[in-house]
C-alpha cells in the first residue's frame, strides 16, 4: 500500500488546460493520471466542472488575481515589519567604548586591548 502524498492545490489554469486536453483527445484520462499523479475521481470532478462551465478563463484570471493580491498583502506586512525594526534601530543609542571615543563596528567590534608584558602568544 502506498502512502498518500502531501495535500496539493492545483490552479484553475492547470485544471482548465488539463480538461481541454482531455476533451480534445490530446491526452487520455489514464495518461493524465500517470503524468500528473492525480486520482481518477479528481479528474472526473474537474471534467464535470468543466462541462458545466465552472472552469473558465474568467475564473482562472480571478484565481490568479487573488493569488497576486495575497502575495502583495504579505509583502506589505513584511515591509511594515522591517520599517518598524529600522525605526527602532535608529532610535536605539549606540554604545561607545570604554573612554567614549572609540568607534565600534558591527563586523569587527571594538579594538583589541593591549596585552600585559607577561602574556605569551
């Protein structure tokens, strides 16, 4: 017995193209099952939707637009988060060295302290 793979969602343009290919005779149902790893029941469901006119170009465009809008919203949230982090970083005072005049770099940090004469390398 094989284990079922992860849950997958197929885009409307994919479903529409697959149904058009099957109805035009370009691709058989069994070939579609094997090549795309789909169940016969799922293909039958899509074909029924296709025959009823539920899968069309307008719906495909609407699903693509919805995906784009979701992606834009996620990017806008990320930009807002990064803007807040940048504002906080700008307002946070930078720590100075021991005497107050040393410069500290993010990559290298403060300068090395001189070693005692008794220290060995």
